[in-house]
């Protein structure tokens, strides 16, 4: 039995907690700060997850020996290195890469350099700073429309611009570099070729030498039906991705997963955790669009339910560097999730709305994963832009979606919004 702390408060963390809780190895499970969903299956701890001393204190207090980091921010800030160096935490099993691994998400330029060094297929690019703005403009002239500009640093998912017009692209490059359009994050800008294809995400669990490829997924990022309107954190997801057939996934493993993991070894990057590889399928070929150093949200809500193996065992082997001896069994069934969001999201949104009907969802039909929710007295209130993810399984994604949508009808909060067309393009 092992006591575990999960950091984070979203649907991803509820889905991880839900899967971990199924393991006979699970001792006391804690989530910090968690949400109303994690509170039902674990103990929520009020904690600033970027305050590593505070995290250290609760690890000791509750005799926790595994730390699973949900979001990227603590990783990019070096939580793994912090505990590796802190006396008294030598035996702590940390799931999440060290800072030199997390920088693959924290810096797009660093990620491109990594891909270049290890011959991993990705869009042709160059990066620029305010001093090299005019070279950036010249580089744009060598590309064809549309133009892709990426703020190097973390910009809350908003730092990528895709622009049709060359003059406008040059202007925006100037704004990013000289007017700090995305603050510090756009001090360096990656300018790259547009990849014309269809996106999907591949998830890998690695101990830095060995790896397991987890179920793949496709998420739906735009707020509006037909993939229109503003970008969100994700409005729904489907796993597996029907167009990622065996032949394509073989290419992904050979051309992307293997060189990525061997790149970690070659560069002495201590990487024990999840790698989320954002891919574009162009024709029949995979290209890396981005690396994230964590699981995706809402992708976790469809990936975890398809994993049949014991997650704690997989994570223990990851921490021990023995992932080659672990088993990964995946359900052949499809999983889908639909995210219920607050009115106004992804812009300013309403919070504090009582959520009703959750108890009417039958466990045999769907799993409710909480995202932005909190308990208040005997009510559950909305507490974020993304509120609840309803996941269902079926023989194919159509059957699963039908279940997700029929169960959603039972849940209500004021001005509820969700996309009615998840999976429409498959
Ligand atoms: P990123 O933050 O790098 O994942 O970029 C955000 C989104 O922009 C991606 O999910 C893609 O939809 C899109 N994108 C990024 N880079 C490219 C590219 N080179 N070609 C086409 N679309 C891209
Ligand atoms: N759903 C996209 C992400 O987690 O980054």
C-alpha cells in the first residue's frame, strides 16, 4: 500500500485519482488542491502547488511516498529537482520530469532544438528575438501562407498565432518581439512552416529509457461547433483516434517516440513521467507540433478509462526505471468525453452555479469527472470555465458518444454550455 499525492485540480486530476483508486496498492490518496470530484474519492489538501516547501510539509505529515504532478507549472518551476535535492526525500517517487525535461513544454525554441538534434520530424522553423526582427521578417518571406508564430514561453495556450497575410504576420512578429504582446513569453518567437493536416495526441509514459505508448486521443479545442470560435483548454475528446491506424502508429513509434526517449538519455535528461506529443498527420506522415510534459485535459478523461493495467504499478516501475518489466493492457473499446462549461468560457465566465443531477448518472453508463467544481455546504458549485466531463465507453466512438450525450441531459447548472458535435469529423 502506498500513500499518493496528486497535484492539480482539474478533470485530468480527477481521472488520475479515479484510476489510482482502483488499484489494490492504493493507500491514502490526496489531491491538492483538488475539486468536488476528487473530494469524493480522496482527501483534498488546500495547498499552493508552486510552494514546494508547503508540498514537502504535507508529504511528511501524511507519509506520502509518491508524488504525481498533474499540470506543467510545478514541473517547469523545478519541483522534481527540488525534491531530488532535498534531504529526507531520497525515497520519494516523483512522476514528472526534471526541469531540463519540462523545458520541452516551457520553451518552444528548446523543443525545436531537441527535435532537430534527434531527427524528429517537425515543421521547418527559425527563432528570433527583438535584435533579429528584420531577419525574422525575411524568413517569413521564404515561407508560404498561412504563417505560424509561436511565443517561446508558456502563454496559457494563447501564444500561437496562425496568420494568412504576410504583412500582418510581419506586424504581429514585431508586436510579439518588441511590444511584448505575450509578455516575457514572447521575448523569443519561433516562426515555422504551416503543417496542413489533421491533429491528434499521443501519450507516452517513460522512465527515461523505456516507454509505454498509452492510448492516443483527439481533443476538440475550439468553443464552437464545427471547430469554430475561440480556443479553449479542450471541449471534449475521443480515444482511440480512428485515423491513427496501426501502420501510422508504427511510424509514430519509430520516427517520434523512440528518438524522443533516446534523446532524453543522450542529453542526460531525467525524465520519469508522461510525455504528451501533439502531432499533425500530414498525408500519412506524423510531425510533432508540440511536446507537453504532462497528461492532457480532457484527454486524460478518455485515456485513463481505457487502461486496464494497474496504474500504480506502472508509476512505481516508472519511478524505479523498470518500465520495461511493466504490463500495459488497453481496452479495445472507445472512450469519449464531453466537457460541460460555464457561460462565457473561454472568456470571462460565470461561477458559483449549483450543479444538480449528477447522482442520476448511472455508473454503468458514464463516469463523471469533475473539473472546475467545489463543495459548498451540501451543494456542488461550478468553480471554473470547464466544469464537468462526462466520459462513456462503447464499441466504437459513436456508441460512446451517444452514451455521453444521453447522460449529460441529466446534469444541469445555469447557462450550461457544451459542444454537441464532439467526434463530428471522424
Ligand atoms: P501549440 O501550442 O504549439 O500546440 O500550438 C497550438 C495549436 O496551433 C496546435 O494545436 C495546432 O492546432 C496549431 N499549430 C501549431 N503549430 C502549427 C503548424 N506548424 N502548422 C499548423 N498548425 C499548427
Ligand atoms: N487538451 C490540451 C491540453 O491539455 O494541453
